[in-house]
């Protein structure tokens, strides 16, 4: 299968998934929406396995730099956001003293855990790829 055919299939599957999700949400059948999304993901995974995409060295480097920059920007941003949400607002402002924004502390905790998970995932992936690609002091 060539790239043009794959793009056409992707558009058709996206439209189908969108329609199924819309029907599921309007009928309040969230199981139908979830099933539509999962079916679309499986179908796209199978279609993608049939395509032979050529990725050159430049494309690979662009992807690596993009992922590196996204991690370098997103991780501190989400960490700082979680810190700001965990600051005890009750002592700083009378607006928060009434307990109107209690969910902000919960949101801050969730963002903090996500930040830690992202950092741990990066460390594990780095260690794994470093060993796989011959680094890590395993040379004799």
C-alpha cells in the first residue's frame, strides 16, 4: 500500500469514528463511543502495518529533536503548573478561603503525579535505549 492510499483510508476511518462517537454521545451510550474509538485504533494499526513508509536520516533527526524539545518544554511547564495549584491559597487570598476552588488542589496533585510519571518514563526509556544501542559502560 502506498502513502496516498493510507491517507485516504485514515480520512475515511476518522470520519467513521467521529460519527460513531457523535452517535454514542448523543444517545448517552459511552460504551458505543469507546468501542468506536478502539475499533478505529485497531483498524488504523492494521492498515499502518501494511504500508511501507520510507524514513530517511534527516526525518529521524527531526523527530528526535522534536521529541526532545517537547519533553524539555512540557515537563517543566506541567511541573510548575502543579506547584502553583498546590500552593495553599487559603492564606493568600480571601477568594479561595471559602473553599470554592477545592478541586484545584486535586488537580495539582494529578499534575504532579503525571510529571513524576513522565520523568520516570523518560529515565527508564533512556536507560533501555542506552543499553540497547551500546552505551552504559557495558563495553569490554
